[in-house]
C-alpha cells in the first residue's frame, strides 16, 4: 500500500483509527472497480479488509511513537529514554527502595535476638493483594524489657513504600514476646529514613533535558542550577530555585528528597561544589542552599467507604505517593487531593476535606507533609 506523505507535523503525529483505515480501504477498492458495499458480514473479503485495517492501525500507532520520539515535547516511554540519552546524555532515574525505622519491643522481659526467625514487617496485612513488606537486617538484639529502633528495607523499589507513622504494627510471622510499632522518628513527622522513588516520570525527564541546555551558557540561571544538581546530588529529587532576589544579588536554592530533607552533609557538599572553580560562573551570583521548609499539616477528612478493610490505608498511600514528586512551594488544590484519595475500586466512594482552602500557596521552597485525621461513614449503595 502506498503511503501518503503527511503535509504537516500535526498530521504526521496522528494515528488513524481502525474504522478510518477500513473506510479508506473501502474507498480505494471502489476506485479500483470492486463493490465492497455489497459484502455481507460473513464475507471473507470483508473480514480480510477489517484484518488489514486492524494491522495497519497498530503500524500507525508505532509510526507515531517513532515520529514523536524525535521531539522532546511529544516523546514518551522508551522513545523518550533514547532521545534523552542520545541527545542530552541523561538517563532516566531508576526506582529506589524505601528504608523505614520501626520499633521492636520486648513484651516478655527477656533480652533476645529478634532475628532468630525470619523477621519481616508488613503494611496492610488484611489485604494480601496490596500488602507491603519490609525486611529486618540481621543481628538485631532487643534489650530486656525495652525496645530497639531498627531500619527495615522495603522488599522492592517504589514510592508506594513511603508509608506513614503508625501504619505498621504487624510481623508476617509473629514472634511470641516481640511487638512491632512505627512511631515517628523523634523530631520528625515520618518513619522514613531513605525515601523510595518510582522510575522517573516522563514529565520530570523532559524537564531535566530542558535544564541541560542551560549548561551551554556562562552564568547562573534556575535551569543551570537544577541541571548541575541533578548530576551532583541525585538524592535531591525536588529542587526549587528562588531567583527573584530574596536578598540583593542572591539566589536561594531549596532541596528535598521524595519525602523530606536531604542531610546537612549533602547540603554542605552541594554548597562547596557550587563554589568550585570548575562550576563557579564568570558572573558570580551568590547562592544560598537550604533544606526544603517542612510545612506539616493535618487534613481533616470525611471519607465514605464501602466497608473495604484497607480503604483508609490505601487512600493514605495514594496521598503520600502523590506528594512524592510534588514541586517545592507549588500551589496545592483541595479538589485534587480529594480526587487522589478517592477510588471506588479500592473502597473509597467519596472524600471531603474540611477546613482547607480551595488553593493553598505554600511558602517558597516549602515541602508540605500531610498527616490525616479520617472519619469514615458507610456509603449507601444505590441499587
């Protein structure tokens, strides 16, 4: 079949549907002297024409993906990976694993090695399809009539393992006399030691590619700083550059991980890196580096559920996952938070957040962390 060369970029980036292709084939057959309109549904000629249209639809979808793969705005998935690596020398960030700090408590007044048996903590144990597992390192000793805080590592990578305090209270295999809990780390509102991340999104990877162009210039810009930080401190997955002269002639850089702040050591190393002669631009604009301003808030939520046991846990998980990639200081919309937590397929029929503005504008560079206070009501099922 002869291919028609698209006249415009827009035309080249559209794949026709199977129906449109079938109609085009019918027109071509009519122009060639055939009578496809007389074919019945059981006619093999009609079936073969539909089959050809079906195959061509798949070909066109692949063609569009390959075509769009040459343009940063339109490339997706593996085609974006190839474009980013080939043109910008940027590799998509791979998913990483979460480490959480949990508390093991002696309940029998007997010092013991907790790992004499396989010790795995489980989140949401009542829902095996959505349960998450965290492994304890070897060699842990629980003091007599006391407790020990231990860093457990998620069994797999992904941001969904960034769970909230109080949500882990069970072991996969209970050990008599050993209790497990998940209180917040002192001085924080989290149990997360190392935040897990998903594979980098297409949106984030595209932004990193655009930032790369800024390295061609000599001088600070927000994109220059973000591009350099991506290479130097990959732990800082969220970076906000305030370049509106917060103090005369200065730019302020805020950095955070997926769920909290980078360490002071990371922050100090970044400051030293940007003062290095190989990085420092000719026009030296002073930079200040800060951890993201933690802005802790409690959401008062009324949730209508269908009685699914894990509905609340999964709703909290969706909220935490949504905030993982949230830009520092970006506006937060109440309706969007409600939509994120709502999921009828997982037991949540509707969500209403009280005492929260339609649009919350955090402080510049703020990392908003939500705790939830959820009251549930049984949704009425209409028959």
